[in-house]
């Protein structure tokens, strides 16, 4: 059985938090060749995750499009972090 959209969003947020190194210092992020600003990308993604956590807590129901957009942007940010040798 497929999860409902709030559960799917919670699972996605959990997976993102496990896969992306949010606890890095600025010195660790900016210590080499930069292909996109890792600091800004992580700040953006962290803001998006916080937004959806608040929305879910308030009972908002994300659409499948919302889930898809968050997954897509997370994949792009992960790829950029990988280019920068941070994951």
C-alpha cells in the first residue's frame, strides 16, 4: 500500500536529512574548487525542509507535485555537492 502524501513527504524529508551533510562548517564547504555555491544550496534546501516540516505539523497536505519538486531539487543539490567532493 502506498503512503498518503503527508507520510510520503515525511519519508522524503527523512531521506534527504540522512543523505545530505547539513552539519558541515563553511570552511569544509569552501575548501576547494567550487561548482555552485554549496553553502547557498544547503541553506536553500534547509529552508525548504523547515517549511515543509512546519506545513506538515500544521496539517497541510502536500500535493504530489510538491513532493516531486522537493525530490528533484534535492537530487540536483546532491549532484552539485558531489561535484564539489562534499558527499
